[in-house]
C-alpha cells in the first residue's frame, strides 16, 4: 500500500524527473576550457546546508564494489582527492567511466573536453586545483551532502552531466521483462536491489525496501528482489517520489525527534492542494520561528471547509501519512495511514475542538500545533528531549481521533508540578490547559465533559479545589501583589487537598482584610462560599488521583481566566 501510494504520487505530480534521472545537489563545478585545462572551481552552494540541484542521471547504488556516477561524483572519484586515505582506485573508475562515455559520443565537444582533462597527469592537475581560492572551503566540506563535483565548459550555461545529448537512451527502462510487478501490476524487468532513500539520522545507504540475504528470508530459490518483484519503472517512481518528499525544503514533511513524517493527498485538485499547503502549519513548523502558530487558524478553516462540504471532495480523495525512523541498515515504518479526506478533516476538526480552551490574550493566537504540544511537556521545552514514542502516539491520536496518550497527560501534570514552585512563573498556561482538557474529555466519554471556559455546574471535587485555589491565589495577588500560596502550596493542594486547604483558607482570611475595596471583599467571600458549598459534606478529599489532579489544574486555569474576563465594575456589583 505504501509503495502503491508513492508510485501514484510520482505520476500525480507530473513534474518529477523522468525515468533514470534525478535532481542532484552539486556544490562545486570544475570549470575547464575546450582543451580540458582546469581553469577554476565554481561555487554552486545556496547556503551552508544545501546547494543548487541539477537534473542528472540517477546515482548508482554502491556497496563494497567501486562504481562511478555519470559525469558527477565526490572528490575521490572526480579528481582523486579525499581525507579518508588512498582513493586512486576510485579515480581510475571514474576515468574509465568518462572513457566509455567518450567512446559512445566521440564527436561531442563537451565529452571531448572532459576526456582531455583525464589525459593529463592527475597530480599536476590536483596541484593546480589546490591553488584555487575555493580549495580551503572544499577541503573543509568534503563530507557534506552537497560536496559533489561535475564539469562546466568555460562560457557554457549547462553542466556537462545534464546535457541531453550525452544522456540519450540510457535512461530508458530496459525491455524484455516478463515478471509481474507487485506495485504497478505490469510486466517488466525486476530490480535486485532498490535505491537508497536516506532519512535524517539513517545511514546513507538506507532503503525503504531491502532484503537480508541468506538469513531465512529467501524462498523457493529466489533471492533479493525476487522475493517481492518490483519493476525498474515502479522502483524508480516510488523512490523518486519518496526522495522528493524528503527534500530539505519539502513542505510535505515534518520531524519530531528522530521521527520523520511525510504526508500527501491522492489528487492534485483544489482540496488536495489546500490540505497539503496548510498541513505543514498544523504542526508548527512554519518559517515563523517567533510565532510558529501564526497560520494555524487558516488551517482550521481549510479542514472545516472540507468537513462541511464547502470545499468539494469525493470518496476517492485520500490523504496519506507515513512515519519513518532510522534503523540499523533500513528505514523503519513507524506509522502509516490512508484516510478519506473528508473523514480526515473531521478528525482534525475534532482535535481543534478538543484542544480549545478559554483564551484571554489580546491576540488570541491558536495553540494546537503538534510542536507546541510536545515541547510544552518536556524539560526546558526541548522537543528533542521528548519521550521517544510520544510523537508517534500523539500523531496517531490526532489523525485517528483516538484518546491522547497517557504519557502526554502524565508528562503535562509532571511539568506543572515541577514548575509550580518557581517564582513569577505560570506553570499552568494555555497549551497545558488545552492538553489536560482534551486528554480527559477523550478518555472519559461517559463522564461530565470539561467545558471551554469556566463551568460553575461542574461538581467534580478536583475541579472545585482548583477553582477555590485560584480564588485564594487571586486574593493574595490583589492584597499583597504576591503568589506565595501558589508557589508553596499548589502541589500539595492538587494531590492532598485535605492536608493544606484549612491552612491556606486561614491565610486567605488575613489576605482578604488587606483588600482596599469593600466591594472586592464581598465579591471574594461570596465566591469562596459558592465553591465551598459544593465540596462534599465529608470535607476536602484526602487524596486526588491523577485524573482529578488534572481537573484541579484545569479548574484553576478556568477560574483565573474568568477573573480576566470580568471588568472591575461587574465584579463590584456581585
């Protein structure tokens, strides 16, 4: 299913490299004249991480045997220089490759020039190269992905490796195969091994499909690709599509820790384009580093349009999500889903609804981005420090409408408790409140739901304790401009309320006397009594379980937000 979806995506795009070709990052060009003399290096890097891409023949799969690419390669192959020891065998392999191309195209002036370059003494040419102003930069970056070299004839605009007249029919699929491909269903030549499709953190030779030889996986005398026949045409299509989705500037991927997630729509229509364009923003990976949630409200509108039918879709419109992780020699598939687009829109809208809580901030920025959800429950907000499988679990919950993982809820409570004692720090902010609300509501379908804003009819003892604690905290804030109650007692109040509430209620009586406004004194006394009247007749609970601790924190958050929404005049009237 995964290979079929990638195969279809290749044909859906229509602008990906044709059979046998690829867009390859080439960071440096060797500029030569028509007689093959070295003139200079030309820098084709875009920045420190990537370089300009050229349409060239697809790279060769290397194992232990030497094999040269078609008129481009690394420094060891192209001019016999490396920081990893003797590479003269590589250089000779590339030189022989150039000779073969020259013999096939003896009248082509470009390959004649390149061939003449290799007729010169290698050490002499290398010494000339070392005098170039770019040489020190080349030496420093020999192991970078973009450290690939090709040739440019002086005065030309195209590199030799991308000249169509030199590539000719070698890029066409071989004819004569009669095995049925498991991906396309067509007969063709079957590949023995597949092309590497490296993901961040994996080996350079990592593949999505690979076979371990002589380890019990061979069957009926078949080996390697014979166990799962994939034609050359299908293998090229799905690997090209996968590498396209994995490109560094791709907006069809996002990363959480070591996990790489790819997503795409089955059709290139208006709905498919809008979902792909907006989906990247849903996870908080936009260019807006200071405000990664900036475009999320637009994302919400797109998915609501699809769900409500404003943006037309059919039952054949599918959305795909593929989760990948580096493994020893292969790429591990950690998540796969193919969901009808309208059904997917419904689950995303449900995520938005579940995560919605009252927001009194002036700009009311959305807070549902996956990046924010994960980082807010990790130490120091570093997303790389998140529990290894947490991202997978949260993604699955969002995409499939399942309860959010218990790990997310527990980590959120843990971070609140760890930070509640820190002075001038708000441990219960909007993202954590949203996580608690969404987690409890999805986990307890048959129980009273937690509302978006303050719910005065909610009689859960944890929720009431949280509300009451917020009132006592607010009284101290207005009376003394301090939060020592919150800093000293929040953790114990949220877990063992019976042990501390008598103490902080007594403290509150002293704080309330310091209020200057008689109206505020009356308001807070009435509010305290309104909440206490709903506490069980037996008094405060001796202990709250983890879920009720979550309700305590959401009750505290709701009550604090309610204070911000009331103006002074309304408060005095109560």
